[in-house]
C-alpha cells in the first residue's frame, strides 16, 4: 500500500543517523579547512567570525577556534581605533565639522560594544550546549576583561539564572566569584544567596566552599584561632550538623563541618619555625610544613653583642621540614640570643645543660572558647551521643563526636576520642590507615604539648609502648632532642624514616 | 436513525469511564477495530469531571438508568437571607469578587469537578503507563504543593524531601536522622529478602513495626498519616509497600511525590479515548444500548442501539450500561463530599501564592478519608475559589452522615467561607460482575477507594488479558517524527534532512572543498 504510515525500524534509524553523521563530519572538515586557510592568509574578517560560530555552536570545546576569534576581535578593535584617530585628525583642520565629530565617538563606541556583545551572545549559546565548557567560560572572561564598559551586574544575573538550572555547576560558581568581585556585590548578599542554594539542596560542595570564603571576611575572628567569630560559628555548626544528620551519606556537609571545627589555619600561610636548637658547632631548625627553598633565606643569630650569619643550610630530612647548618658559634651561657629570619624574630631559651639555646612551640595549642560556643559544642556532642545510641556504628557520627570532643577540650577528651578512632577502624575498614594516622597525629600533638612541661625537656623525648603507633607525625619537632625513647615496634616500622636527633645530626 | 457506521467490530466498549477507555485504547492500539459508546453527552461517566451546572443536574435529577450516582444533595450558602452584612461588603472590596450562586453558575464551565478525584504517585502505575504508551503527550500536571497531616488540631505540611527535612524547624536533628534513616530502610526493603530486621515483622502490623523502630511519636504519626497512609490494622508488608510507593515517587517533579492532572481527572478517560481514536476507534456519545444478545451460531455479541445492530466478538461494559445488568442490586460504595469555598483551608504556609493543591488523609478510628484541596493552579476552578473533595468508603446510604466526623476534623478549627456544598454516593454492584454467558461480555469495576488508579489499571489489564492473550498492553505509540510514509526510501537521506544552517554551510563548503586538498 502506498502512503501508509509505518514506524521506522531501528535499522533504518541507525542508517539515517550514520548518514547524518557522515554529512556532519564532511561539513566540519570543510569548514575547518577553510578557517585555517584564511588564518594563514591573515584574513581575520567577518566571514571568519561567521565560520567559527557554526562549528562552536555544535562543539564549544575547540580551543583553536576561540583563539582565532580572539585574534579577530583584537583586529576589529584595532581597526576601529585606527578609524577613530583617522577621523579626529581630519577633523582638526575643519572647524565646521565639529558638530559632526561629536556624534562620531558615540557611533564608534556602539560599534565596539556590538563586537563585544556578539562574543557574549556566542558564549551564552555555547554554554547552553555545554554548561561546563572551559573554553566558553574563559572566552567570556576574556571578552569582559577587554571591554572597559563591561556590565558586571548583568553577569551576576546570568549566574543566578544558570545556578537555578544547575545549582552545582562549579564552573558557574567559580565565574560567580569572579564577577561578584568585579561588580562589588556585598558579601552579605552573596552569603544570603549561598544560604538559599543550600536550602534547596545542601549537597553542594561549591556553595559550602563559597560560604567558607565569605564568612571569615564578614565575621572575622579576633584571635584568629577559629575560622570566624564565635557567634557566627555557632550558627554555622548548627546548620551543618542539621545537614549532616539529614543525610549522613552526603560528604559535602561533613567536609564543611571539619573546616568549621578546624583552627582556621590558612593553607596558603608560609611555613613557620616550630623548633630550633643551636650548639657550639651548628644549629638545626624545623618547620611546621616543608620549607623547600630555605637555603635562600637570610638567617641571623644575634646576641647582645654579636651577630652570626647562619649559612650553608642542608636539608636534614627528605620532606625538607628540617634543616641543619655547621657554623661555629661562640655560645655564652648568660647571654640572651635571638633568631632572625624572614620577618620572624624568635627569642631563644637557654638549654638547661648550658651548652646552647633553643626554641620550641608544640603543634595546635588548644583554642580558647566562649561560654556560648562551648555550650553549642556540648549540645552538638550530646546530639551525636543520642544518635550513637540508635546507630552505634555510624561512621560520620563517630568521627564528628571525636572532633567535637577535641574542640571542647583536647586533653581531657584525648582517650575517648582515640576510642572512637579505634572503633572507626573497624566500622570503616577501608579507611583503617587514615584513622591510624589521625590517631597518631592526635597522640603526638598531646605528647608534644606535655613534653614542654616535662623535666627532661628538651633533651629527652619518650613515647610509651602503649600508644601502639605505626607512624610518627610531627617527627621534625623532635630534632632538638638528644635522645628519643620510642616503642620498638614503631622504630621497626619507621626504619630509615626515623627522625634524627640533635645528637645524631653530628653538628 | 441511519448512520453510516460500520456494523462489524472486534470490540465494542460501552461507557467511557477510566477502565473502559483504557481497554478501548489498548485494543485499538494493537489493531483491533473498536466501537466506543456512551449514553452520556460527556466523557468519563463517574470517572469524569463536570462543570457546576452539570453537577447540580446530576445531583438533583433522578438517576439515569445507567448511572451509579445516588443520594445527591446540595446547598448554596449565600441563600441564608442576610447576604449583605457590612462584613460581607468589606470582604467584597478585599477580594474583588463575591461568590454567589449566580457568579458561580455564570462561570460553570470554568470548573472541572471530579466525581471521583484521584492523586497520582509521580512514579506510580498510571504515570508509568502514560509514559510507556506515550499517551502522556495528551496530559498536563500540577505537582501537589503539600502533603499534610493533622497535629494538635492544626493542619501542617509534612517534610517530604531531603531538603524539606533539612529546612524544617519542627524536628530535632536526631529526629531528622531517624526519619531519614527510616525512609532509607523502607526504600531498601525487599531488595534483601532475608534481612533479619524485617523478617520478624512478617504477618504483623505496620504500626507495630514503627513502634519498634524507636522513632519518636511525631515521626510515627507523620509516617502513619501521610507517608504510608496506614491504619492501625494495615499489615507490615502493605505499609512497607505504600511507604516505598511514596519514596520512589519523590524527587521526580516538584517537592512532593504527587501529581494532579490539570483540568481534572476527567482528562484521563479522554486521553485514552483520543489514543483509541488515533488508531481508528470510532466514538459515539449520547448512544444508549437498547438490547444486547449473543448470536448462538457465530458466538458474536449483538448490540442494538437506535436503529442499528452492531456485531462484535467481544463487549466490555461499565456496570449498569447494558440492560441485562440493570437488575443487579447496587450498594453504597463511596461517600463523597464536595465543597466550594472562597477561602483555602489551612494557614498561609500551605497556600503560598494564592492557594495550594494540597492533600490530607484523615483518620477516625479504623475509618479513613482523603481530602483534596484544589486551587485555581490545578485548572479545576477559577481564581479565588477553592474546591474541596472528601472521599470515604461508604458505611450508609447517607453520604453527609458518613462524612460528618471527617468534616468536623477538617472544618472545626478553621471554618472556610463555603459557597456551595454537596454530597453524593457512588455505588457498586452487590455481587461482583460476572462475565456474560459466553465469556464474550466483560464488566468493568466501579471506582474503588484508592488514591491513584492502581486498582482500575489492574482491572483494565485483567480484562484486556482475557480478551487478547499474549498481546502487549498499550505499547508505545510513535511520535510524528518517528513515522515514515510507506513508499519513501528511509535510507535516501539527503541534505534536506540536515538542520537549515548546517545545510547552507555544507553547500557553501562543498564548493570550497573541491579546490582544497581535504581528505575525507
């Protein structure tokens, strides 16, 4: 029967798709060939812009084409600028054309704006095709940067729109930070925006991250030992625990919570001296984190009368957290000494044995805590305990309660927080090593803090065999000791990674 | 009356209710010739949606012989005499519209009043069927705004989704965790058949299971009332099944797991009829059946309507449409209350932006009822009016009396400004329908008491399966672009089938390529 309708078979459909694909490939190759030929010939004209649009609409990730477009745009801007100077030159001699020339800059500006406008429209269309196209986002930034009259407010609105479609697109969040800075959007307003997005869907790393950048600015912490003011911190803790309890399998909230409970340490801060010791023949210095270019530092040791330049530093460990130098120093017992490096000036203490001076600061000195924040932490800890009664093996609750205990009182809760880590090694066996390392860090933090008050400080450091550690974090802090008393098992485990004592450095 | 209809069919369907229309579409879709008749001048019968005038007519007139609607009564509330109190005038100024019998009747056709209202699970049977069959292209929906429960005499929205639970202030964080955990456990139930936690509850009630989950009182009532929609005697298995239905429909469209069809549930029978017609089904409304007989020789059913006698291999009929079924005793089945109000029920939170489409399940001892509020967003009533549907399984011949305890619960704390109220009973046959003498005639069931259309679809599938064994029930109907006219060579794809700009570009480029050295 002729003219009867029937459904295409999958075979026919496949055949049709194949043909369409082949045609598209041919069109793509032809266009690319033409574009590259024109570029070789230096023809950066409107035709070129038109050709690239057709390919970019279908595939916004051809970086070459975006580069070519940028060349075209720059070319156009130059042409417009040249035309402007041309006309102003010819106008100079002719007073009667003054009225006309007043209109010209406006016209010029319009043309310029339409060049930029075209690029913005194109990137918008391309982002519809692929909202995560690095190239399209980059080209948009480039265009706006080149336009002195860019409308940043409009860009903020665009972000609002895009984040409504997909509240988790990190490209859009990144772009948002860029444009809100340009548009000088108040941080309060941005924080409200983040809160709205969290309410819609709290499983959103980008939004939590954006918060973590805004809050320290909006609610700075005076002592800098917490990420933000205590009042705000209290609110944030409450909000994030609600999210975490609502869906404990979503890790975004837990990550944000760990940041909140942390000391507010900034990752981009330079390495800090945590331990230093000098004797008659040399000195050792240890940092809280690797300090790979320490040999370039200018380091001076000063007493009331003398000044030594400490040079030829050698790394004493593979991570370059500890450095040593062999310099003879005429140490006088009753002199006070001071170490100067970069912008730090560190007062040294005399060794009890009288054969040198030293400096030591244990990791993470306990933070103080207001009554209100203390109460909030207590409430949260209690909620965790309540929950553990229902779900004794809940991984995140175990970990969080351990962190909360430590935020409340590190020393008093040390044993109990370690108990939680032991249990975590069982219920979350995949991350057993992680919990062991965490336990080692917490143990060392406590032991190092206790060490300062011991009678043998800083000559002898002892770690009891009960602690059952398999790693030794903060090893560089021990560079000032002469003698390390570590459990045999740990020594065996560490092998040649065992930190060298001051005596072993053989200065 | 002579009409040029064919007289021979594979199937004659009588009555355009949901189940009948569903079977008609399914038969037509697989190539059967179908004649579909209804005595009414509208589609849907008791499954349909009507305007106010039609409703009033249905409620006041003596029932048509085929009707299953009984005990109708209605009241206009503006006829109490003192219509123009000063308070009333103020109201008029505020709302800009005073609703009276006249103003409502003048807009009669702006109402789509369901005789048998339903709410769909977003991932439920009907939604799946509509998608699978592609009949969804004829339908539109409004996501239900709030699923409500009663708490200390107030109507409150229950937190449905993860973000609802996160944002609600009514639960402590431990309660939030417990509720989420409970929901996840229900979601996973059934995947692990030997799960010891649940094995112990087989054969017990869902309420017992809940109590042993150590969830708080608040959460338990939220689950029982609104999520699982259980009664004290609902079995554990049934409760789990219902909870799963709820949870699996979450996060599809909107914030709650429910959908309401725009312009009323009467749209469904019509959508199925449309599909039937697309595949060649023939429709005749206002055609009643005068006689029905079976031809002993050919085993065909003879249907006399007006002057024509149609012959068909099978007949499917709604109860009471065939003269033979009219002797059957009808018993009350569903008691319905239907109210028009100029104020919504519940507080502002439940009625953001001009009134919500809200549902609330009510309990009274072991009895239950479903309450649905429709605002103009549902397309079922004009702006400024609210349509309240209450449905409960009938216990007597007096629908108002059956619904009294539920109406008390609903309206005692917040009396809405009623404009119109009505009650009626939907009946069903006392004895289940048996097929006709020769298994050539099948009767569909009257609407049962349920939220969605699970029973009705099961009924349609069952009858269809008896009519045509091993034939797919409503397979997907192709979209227009998937259809080619026979005689065209599908592989003869040319440049015309490319998008326009690409085609122009291609032509442009082709000349260019000829001069260039480009490898294919």
